[in-house]
C-alpha cells in the first residue's frame, strides 16, 4: 500500500453474532481497524457504526450514511474487521465487492480475511466466504424464528412494547402486567362507546382531558416527527376497541418477515395466529368485548352507504389537505360534508368545518364533467385515443389468430404422423383411435377460440360502447377522470383531473 488512502472504518454488531458478542464488540472492531491503519500509509477519516443491525440486508442507517460519504469523494477506502461485518447477504455483498466499490474506485479491505479488492490474489475465495456468511445468516434467522415461536407458544410476550393498557413485567419481560396509568383510559374508552359515543367523539373527549396517547408511550424518537402526538384520533380509539389482548388473551404471530433478508412484513392467516387464552390479567371482560365488536360491525354497515356516493373518496380540504367526510342528517335525508381533521380536533380549531350540502357539490361536479365530455376538443382526443387502442387491439388479435393457426397445423401434422405409425403397425389400433380423438378435440377447441376472436368488436361498436359509458357518469368513470376535488373554507371547488 504505497499510496496514501483516506479510509473509513465500518463496524457492525447484531444479535445474530450470538455467543461471539465479546470478540465482535464495537470496541474490539474499532481497535483492530485503528491498529491496521497505524501500520500503513492510511488516514482514518472516521468510523461508521451500526450497533444492533443484521447483516442479512443493507438497510442500515450508518451503512447508508457511509455510502453517501463515499459518493461525495470524502474517502476512497473502506475497512472492516472481516467480510461478515460488511454483510451476510450473498447477493448484496457481491454487488458491493464486484460492482459498487470497483466502479467508484474505492478500495475495500477485510482485515481477518486478508481480502484486498485491489489485489486479485486475495479475492479467489471471496464468493465461497460470502456464500458461507449468507448461509450463516439464514441458519441464524431460522434458529431465532424457531426460538421466538416456542416462546410465543408458551405464552411469552415477545413484542418490544406492551400494548396500551399494559406494561412488560420488570421481573419477567415475557409477561404482561396492568399499567395503572393507562388502564383507566382503556376502561373509559369502552364505557363511552357502550354509552353511544362514536370513536371520533371519544377521541375529542380524550384529547380535551389531556389523556396520554398510545404513541406518547413510545418515547421521544417516535414522536419527534409528529405534528400533534398528544391528539387522539378515531383510528387509535378503534384499535383499542378491537384489541382482544385486553381480555387477557395473548395473540401473537399475526405477521412475519417475508424472508431473512427483508424487513417487509406479510400478514398471516388468522387460523395460524398463536393464541394463548387467560395468559395475563384482563382489563376488559369477554362479554363487554364481544358486545363492543357487535356494535362496531353495525356502525360499519351504517357508514358503508358513503361508498355508493359518486364523489366519496375524492373530496379533500383545500386548507389542511385532509380528506373530507360525509355525514347523514335528518335520518339520511340530508348529506353534508365535513373536514375530517376538523372533526377529530374541533376543540383545538386546527381547521374549519367545511359544512356544505353534498348534493349541490355532486351536481356542480357532474355538470362540469358533462360539459367537458361534450367539448369538441376532448371528443377529438378521445377519438384519437380510441383509434390507437383499436389498432393496437387489432395487431394483438392478428397475432393471436396466427398463433392459433400454427397450433392447428401442428396438431394436423401430429395426426398425419399418428396415421403413418398405425399403417406401419408401430402403434395399436386402440391407441391410434384414442390419440386421434384427443388431437381432434384439441383442434376443435382451437377453432372455437379462433371464432370468438373473429367476432370481435369493430371500431364503430367500440365507439358506441364508449359513448354509452360516457353518457351515464358512474362512480368508476368519475374515479378514472378525477384525481381529487378540493373544497375551500369559502365553498370554492377545485377539480384536479387524471389527465392534462
């Protein structure tokens, strides 16, 4: 190493290192890198440390920060204790070793593996070592998942934070105990709901009385990027009303990582959840919980009428950009709009009500769309688009018919070969009849398919169908034409279309 290099040290430690935590410690890795640098012409610029992050993927904060640092040309060398510190994922590690570092002229050195990316004699065994690291990560992941599954089956709570209403027992982290600070809030939520309050009204009551929200229990790191962490919302209230764990039943295994290399979660079928009844003290009785679930279902059906309205899901507040909801008055005879952000936080006056008659807004929008669709310029654009679609469709049809003809000809050739085999007495007469019937049946099916494609729509038919669709504005058509509708405090309506 005759040239002087500006290097960064990358250090990583995670639970997958198991019994080797002492030897793999952050301190020991740093000391090894410092000693290596001191004996050579290398300037150590800084360390990047990922403490508690798996090597199974590269979604690590310090690693990303290091890559950003390298791309600013602030260093031209990366040093790690060994290859496994860089990563245990075969594909990802291979990408950095074989593509990223060479393309950016960055030298990479793994001390204990004697790996030098600028010395080809040290890289021959690299694919094997990286592959072994990947296998190690996969094996560790299986063992960790198996151990966690066993704990869950035996009623141990494995979540990092207890659900609202509970705390993790300081003497046994796998057990849940009632939280004296949040238990009264849970009971209040259930009592208010049983007394007829909506989830939105309950959220307002909790916010006004300054009850701590679930998110506030998760520490400063979780709430620092939130606008109003002390404000309750209907979703938080509903989540508590639907949480069966409040009855003393421990429910785990609702989701799992897609693979050991990915942080993405996938939901598990309910029949495969791990359920342990009477596992911890109940805050809500089973009878009360079941009553609340029935009422929630009834209210859900009552609110489902909104889905049939033409503009539902498209209305937004101009001032705060939140969604605008629809509420029924006078036994459903009158429908009015309301800003959902205002509705949730009316006492705080974070926005205004935006109360307007829905029917009037729908009439204004449908009139706008009818005028738009009757405009000659728009009609010409639609006709041009239809021609392009139709021509593309015809090309596909032609290809499909050609493919069908090829298959029919192929089957006919098979019939000829089959007949010759019978004449030469290579096959029996019964086998000949059986195979002949199978081939003829396949040919008939292909001919039927060909007939279906032959009786396809003409351009005139297509235009007529489109014209019929456009003449009656359906919810689906409106959603295809309109991206969003914003309503201002003064009742001004702005329409944003899906097209220019």
